[in-house]
C-alpha cells in the first residue's frame, strides 16, 4: 500500500513545463529530478530556472532591508 495515497511512480514525477534548478548539481531540470532539499522552483521556464540563484539573491537583498522581516528586536516595526 502506498503512503499518503501516492503511487511510487507518481512520487518523483514532475509536471511538463515545471522547471527547477538543482543547487547540488548546478543544473536546470524539467520536473523534479533531485530531492526537494537540493532544488529551487518550480519556475515557468528553463531560462527562469537558470536564474534561480540570482533571483534568490535579489529577493534576499530586499528582505534583508525590510524592517518587518528583521531579526533584530530594536529594528522591528510591529
């Protein structure tokens, strides 16, 4: 009997058009090939998946400057 109602063949199968970036292997993949802890995505295109590290870096820069997401107690605006 399959756990969580998924057949073994469905557990790793991706959807056509879902793109991921594997940080372990440094490659773009269609559908999830590598385990979730090693990948970023899904992205709507291979080109966007290829920019995954740059996108994550850009988002982190914005969040680091957002006072609502600050870890420092004196800087929080809530």
